[in-house]
C-alpha cells in the first residue's frame, strides 16, 4: 500500500543537466506515488545509437530524419526501459559514448519534433517524465515542474562514482574524474546552447539544488511541495 495518492492523471516534469540526479529522484518519486517513470534521455540515446549502427551521419539532419521510421520500427519504450527487437537494451544505451551520440541527435530540431508525440502519448494518463525540455516543451501542461541542479564538480563526482562501479575504473585515478567532468561540461554546453529546446528551467519550475542534499532529502522536499499544492494526499 502506497503512502501517497496522486490526483488523477498527474504529470510531473523533472528537468536538469547530466548528473543532477533526475533519474534517481524520478524513480524514487515513482515508487512513492505509484506513477510510471519515463526517462526521455533513453529515447535520444536509442536514436543516436541506432543511427550510428546504421552508419547514418549524426550531424546530417535530413539523413537522420529519413532513417528515423526504420530506426524506431522495432523499438518499444516502456517503464522498464527501451526494448529493441524484443530485448531490453537500456544498459547498452547508458554508456558515455552513446550519451555523446544522443546529445548530437538531440540538437536536431526535426528529430526533437518527431519525438514529441511519442513522449506526449506515453505520459497522457499521468507520469513522471525526466529530461531537458519536459517542463518547457514536451509537457508544458504538467501540474508540477522541477528543475534539478547541482554544482558541476558534484555532478561529475556522482557520474564518476557510477562509472567506477559499472566499469570497475580505478577509483584512485584522478585523471578519469577530470575527464568525466570535462565530458559532462561539453555535453551540458551543447544541450544548453542549442537553438531548439535548450536545457532551461520553465518559468513555473521549482529549481532544486541538490549539491549538499542526499536523495532522501530531495525526495522529501518534492513530496512536501506536491502535498502543499494538493497534487498528492496521504492515504
Ligand atoms: O539524460 P541523458 O544523459 O540520458 O540524456 C542524453 C542526451 O539526450 C543529453 O545529452 C541531452 C539529450 N536529451 C535532450 O536533449 N532532451 C531530453 N528530453 C532528454 C535528453
């Protein structure tokens, strides 16, 4: 039995830069509220990954758009991640290499608009959706919008800790940490400076800086705000 009951068709938008904790916070909120959680970054990662496997030049907008229906044809986007040809391929999509591919295709306006309906449809019955432009473009009608952020150093540290775990990187390797921070800054710059749907807090989004907060503290803060706005109630 859940502790909280959300209003019908509640849509929560969570945006923020890489390493701001969007994914973790969205997942935890989803567990608390019993709402589906949709990571839109995975969608861009999938398109970048598939396009690259098909040798489509990621900067060639007409070529990516022409290939898009074929790239997406055997794809299913569910709450547990992205399935391709019947197999869950989420872990393959999470690499830094695929993240860079995603950032490239995500800067193409035609790709963004082609993916708009896909995103709106999956959220139509209520969801927590995380990305870069959810509050501003994808779900401007979301009843709650949060923009998560943290210092670049802290975000790089979190990303590095994640990678150290996954790839068994040497945790004493200071160069690898500097490299992660550099890559993160490059990706943030591209995401924030693109002309179409740049990374930006919506005017009505609440900005939460998690540099010195842990996951529980952020989740508690967001639940308190949702409760105060009468978007959720205790069961
Ligand atoms: O959140 P992520 O690292 O999985 O996102 C991968 C890339 O996709 C990131 O560089 C920004 C882009 N992206 C986007 O432009 N818009 C979204 N709604 C989600 C991700």
